[in-house]
C-alpha cells in the first residue's frame, strides 16, 4: 500500500476519503486531492455540493427501485414503454447498460443484488416480494431475467423462476451472447443488445 508522510493532516484526510472509493488507490487519491486543491474555491464547492445533493435528494422509484429525481423514475413514467414486460436486473448499472443498447422498451425491476450465501445475501435481502406484488396486479405478461451468468446469478434466476411460476406470465432469459460468469455492465452494447432481443424461454 502506498503511504507517505503528508505535510498536512487535512490533505491526508482528503486522501483517506478519496481512497475509500472503489478502484481508487492512494496514489490516485493523492493526485485527485492535489487537483482539487489547485481548483478555484467555487469549483470545489460545486463539486462537493453535487455529492451532497446526490445523497440528500435522490429518490427511489417505488415500482422498479431505480433512483430518480422525482417520485417516479423516467422509465416507469414514460407512457410509451411496454408495460406488459418487466426486465429483472441486479442493479442500476445493468439498467443503464441495457438502455444503451436501444433494444428494450419495457419496464425494469431492480433486485438490489443477487443471492450469495458467502456474502450473507439471501432472498429476503432482495426486492423479490416487491416483484411478486407487481405481478399480482395482472398487468405483466412477460418477465425477462437479465442477471449475471455467474453461479450466484444462475441461482438467483432459478429461485425467481420458482417464485413467479405461480403467476400466468412468460419467463424468459437473455440469450447466451453474454458469456458464463460475465456481469451485464461489462458486456459490449452489441452483444448485450442481441442477448435482449433474442431472449429465450427460461429453462431451469
């Protein structure tokens, strides 16, 4: 781990906070801190204010679980979306990846993770009950399982299939253009787009 004596406790504190971000080591954190230190005060205030407002004012859509500036997210509030199809994903990052393909026009349901006993994540920690509540309304005819193709993702998909099989809906899964063990957010848009467009009936 890269460490050195800092001439300022405030600088060290800033480096400590920046290096707590995912993928940011202390070298990078030091460069970022020094960059911010060299910026005009108003620029730094705007930067800090944006982060504060993000945490303070962001909302979660009660239907799909996506973050939004308003009570309802732009996708759920769009009257032109196909409301009979719901794509189940792990996180917001997956929604952004699928939206970038331009191949999907339905709604989403963010689980908030996948079942992973080794990480202490069980079915009760995910938004599965909320998904069942949406299906009970009878407006959804297809559920697309677009989870990572890792062992945990496959386990979660199978669990979901068992939970929603009691509803009169078609359950599909993304085609195998996405390799086994891959996360959706890292798949290229062309491959992911084809996987969504060519989705198949889910076979447990």
